[in-house]
């Protein structure tokens, strides 16, 4: 099992430069752990693309359907108070956005406080750096 941030899940659903890479990671290990609000973050990215005219209405519906199906199959961290506690601690150590701190807090809970036990998948470089400093093995977009 691996913990997946929303940035990597978006690349599974919509074609991006990193799509081939993340699809390979999913093939290697199809078990996903994710934060309870990851589906909201992914849907927000899809809806934004739709509003920007980057997705047809049919592509938008297809993508949202994939989010629903994929979200129904992953192990979800739903402990909001635990994630909040961890996110607040993470914010004291790293310059992250609130949603990213929650992602890292959820990963910490999914790993049961042993970050070395759960690989962290993200395409966000700032979040990847923070996750590495917290002790996670991170799968991310190669430096370029």
C-alpha cells in the first residue's frame, strides 16, 4: 500500500506529463491510502479544468465518474481530528498550504506514526520535500 496525494491521483484520471509514471506506480502497487477529502481536491481540479474549457462536458463527467469509482476503492483516512492535530504540527515545521498539511497529516495517521512504513506518492515538490523530511519514502516527479 502507498499513500496517494491528490496531485498524483489527478494524473491518474486526466492526461498529464506524469500520467505514465503514476500509472506505473499504481500497477506496481494498486492499494491506495488517501485522505477523506482527497476526492474533493481531485474533483476541484477537474471542475476547474472544465470551467477553463480544457475538458468537454463528456470528459468532465467521465473524469468525475472515475474519481467516484477510484475513491470507492481506496483505504480512506477519515479521522478529521487526528489529521488536524498532525497538520498543525506539520505546519510548525514546513511551509505548506493547509490542504497539503492535511495530506501529510493523513499520511502520518495511515502510517500509524511510522512514516518509513508507507511510501508517499505526490507530484507536488514542496509536499514531497516535507514528506521526505518527515521520514516518508517519496515517489514523485523526477527533478528536471
